[in-house]
């Protein structure tokens, strides 16, 4: 189901007030989430069971979501997509329509507390309008989604292969059909940390056997990623949330495609290319893939073999020890003014590659990337 683009109804002055108020509370950003959740659970104790026992992860998510919404308040199209995905994704937590007003009430109370005398009736009105718009968009998307699919899927690991000292390839099968498009991402819950979810992109398009494969790198200090790499085994139960994101190669377009992947960002790019095969694409696709170790490039090897069967696919795979591996090579092989671009990988790589592509003539609307990274191309 498609959704009408959000019309936030905020004037330039109201947008300025919202952003100015965030600047006022920014020095207290470390304390803001704890105050918010204390207020929420004090006023509405019944919602506590929706959250994990340890709220440290939730603290970070709250701040990031809040800042991103403020950043997008004058970008209705992007805000629409973000809020729709957020609303659909919140179904796995057991979120109901009645929860949104409670969250809004406590959010505004939190902002007022930290803003102090700077909090005015005009700021309160602007925030009320902004939050209500976002909450309505989330709730609408969640309600529509509930009519066509479950909130979660039970799954079991059917294959677990170590691809290096800190990298695992994990394949799962769900208990019921899991429909997704190559390029989307999925939230995953483990039995060791209930109610804590992590996002991973399937490294494949839809398969006849219904399995999904994920590349998981063990992150230093990352409890869940380390468990998935070092402890998980065939037969272990997991849960998946609905597929999210709209990163997909448009089968109706006639433009050629350039893809840039760094590290485990090769997963969604591989899925995009497999999806293009399923869609019968004949557009030329050029892939630039880089990783710090050869183990991490195993997916690129699979794509190299795929390119031998499909003349329209070209793969360049390189090793690098830098955080920003590909922009220079991308610039040397460009420009790309007649291409659609798809970028996945570390944030700095996405940002630098997007700037190279934009400088080389690719319009902003044809540069597609991780929805949680927003490259500033105004100076590209």
C-alpha cells in the first residue's frame, strides 16, 4: 500500500522553533532518554513489558530517531518513508494505536523539562503538531501492514559457516512464507537477548526454498553480533521482523546501474543484483566492492561467477585497509551521469561515494543508499 506524502503543516517559523529547541536540550542529550522512559513508565506502567530489561540500547535509538525526525521535518517525501517503515517495524514490539499519545505526552514533558525557561507555548504547539503528524503516519502504516502480514516470523538456523575470524554466513528458514525484495533489510531477535533487535540485510533475493542468508560481523563489544558469529549453531531459533526499506533496482528503468559496496554492505548489493536477475534485467550493472580482508570478499566471488553467466554485470573487487575504500576508484572509472547508483557499507564510504557520484553528474534522486545515512550533497 502506498501512502500520501506527509504534509507536516509546519511553517518555516515552526520548523525553526523545533530545531532551536533541540539545540537547547542538546547539552543534556545523555540524560534525556532516561528521563523520558522514567516518565513513560511512571505515567503508563503497563507499557514497561514492551521494552527489554536493559534500556541502554533504547536510549541510543530514541535519540537517533528524534534527531533524524527533526532533520527531516522539512523533507516530507523522506519523512513519509521513514515514518512508514518505523510504524511497520514497531509492530514487532506490540505497539498499539493507544501508545502513541502516551509517548507524545512524555516526549513533550521531557523536552520541556530540559529546555527550562526556553520552552514556550509556541514551541510546545510546534512540537505537538510535528509529533502528531509523525505518530499518525506511523500508526496508519502499521494498521495497513497488519492486514496483510504478521508482526514477526519464527525462524531457525539451517546453515552456519564461518567466513573468517569475525565473520559468519548464517542461513535461516522461516515458519511461514517471508516475502521481501532484494535490497531490503530485516530486524532479527535472538533467544539470548529477548526484545532486543538488530538490523541485517539478506544477501539474497527470494529463493525457491524460502531461506534467507545474512552476513554477520562480530563487532567489538557487540553482544548480539558476537553470539551470532561465535555461539549460534544450526537448529537455533530466531525471530524476524517484517522486511523494511525501499532499496530496489527499478525493473522499469532503462538507465544503467552503478553499485558500491563496502564490507558486509555487499549483502544488500548482492541481493539487488540477484533481484535484477529474477526480474529479467538487461541493464548494465557495474559493481565496485571492497573489504579489508579476502574473507569478506567471498560474496563478490559469487557475483564474479554470476557475471560469467550475465553479460550485463561487471564486478570490480579490491582489498583495502582504509575506512573509505572506493571513492577514488569510482571517480577514476566515471563519470556516471546516465546511471542510477546504489550504495551500501560504512557511513563514511557512503557519504564520500555519494559526493563523487553527484559531482560526476548523478542527480540526488538517483543516488540510493542506507536509509539511516543522509549524505549532504549540497557542497558536492
